[in-house]
């Protein structure tokens, strides 16, 4: 029988709420990149029977069109579904120490609330304003952070 | 229609190899806890068409029976499949700095190597 190879598998699915407004910047060559973190709550019963809540904070990074959509529609407190892969991020502290953490590089972010920052100014007169025409829903094609030609918008 | 509520989803599935032998400890209450560090590889073609390897290092924690089996059957280099959830832990160093780590809390670890005596898969 032919030898097997190890599956290329690195997938995360998370639902949480933004802990802050997304930080959207451009790299030196003009590529937009969004960083934010989400809080994921989990409820569980402790051994003594009490219901407890535990929060996990996960950093998310999104590139290209997806980063632009984050800037447009996301804000602190918004609920999102994030699909992507785990990757390491390392940096140096001011005193020269190396640190690294895990984050999720999103390739799909679904906005889970029907009212969004861009469509919902606070004091809009009631003139039958409809829900957003298109669901803000983004799925960049390429994983290499380069191609954005064949996106559905 | 009834209003929706946001479901809790925190699911991770990865396949990789152990970068070192597992470390088994016991809590003061006698529960087994095992930590393993995984290297997860991704192979891709760069802009010039060359194959490149991109490795992500991820710490995985498992408990109880899974912890014991992982410690008994796995070693540096073993291929595994891990399914679980992300957990963050934070603490303060003695110097008062805040630190935090994110790791996977495994609820399933699949052993991907045929080994005599090893179970194919352990569920918690």
C-alpha cells in the first residue's frame, strides 16, 4: 500500500464579540490589514453545580477586502463568526524580549448582526429604511494575501 | 419569528507533529494533565513558484485518560490530529508584567501512526 501523508489541516471556527474597534492599517505597499480581538464566552457547570462563565480572548487578523469590510462594518461589541487558520505572531517588547502568541488569520468573517455601523446612523428618520441590500459577508479567495481579483463584490 | 441568539462556537481542528516528548503532570487533586507542543506545516507556492514551508507552533493541553494515553504512546515526532477549543490564560509575572498564552484544550486526539499496542484514537 502506498505511504500516507499527514493531512494539511489547520482550521478554526469561532463566534465572539469584538473587544474593541478593529485596528485597520495599510502595509507599506498599500495592502489593508485589520487586527482585532474577540471574546468567546463559554458557560459550564462547576463540580459544585454552579453555572460559571469563562472567557477566551483570541486575536484575529484579516487582509485585503476583508480588512476593508471590517473597517466599514465592525465595531466594539459586534458579534462575528470567524473562519480561518491558526498562525503564530511574534514581536519584540520594548526591552528587547521576544514574545509570541497564536492568532487566527481569517479567510471568512460573517457579521452576525443585522444592523451595522455603516447602515445605521443613530438618528435616522423613520422612512422605511431597509436592511442592508447585501449581507456583508466576505470570503477572499487567495491565501497568499496577494490576489483579490475574483472576489464576489 | 423568535429572535436569534448567538451560539457559542469555539472549534479548532489541526494535524501536526509533536516537537518534543509529552509532559505529564498531576494536579493537587490527582487529575492527569498533559501538555504537548505541535508543529503544523503548510506548504505553499510563493510568488516565484517555489515551494515554501510555513510552520505554526501550537500548544495543546489534554486531561484525564487522554493525558495518560498521550503520555504513554506519543513521543517527539508523532503525528496527531487534535480537535478542541481555544483557551487563553493570563497571569502576572513577578515583575508585574501581564502575560497571556493561547492554547488548544483538546477533547479528541487521534494518533496517526500505526504503533503496536497504541489505540487508534482516544476520546475524552
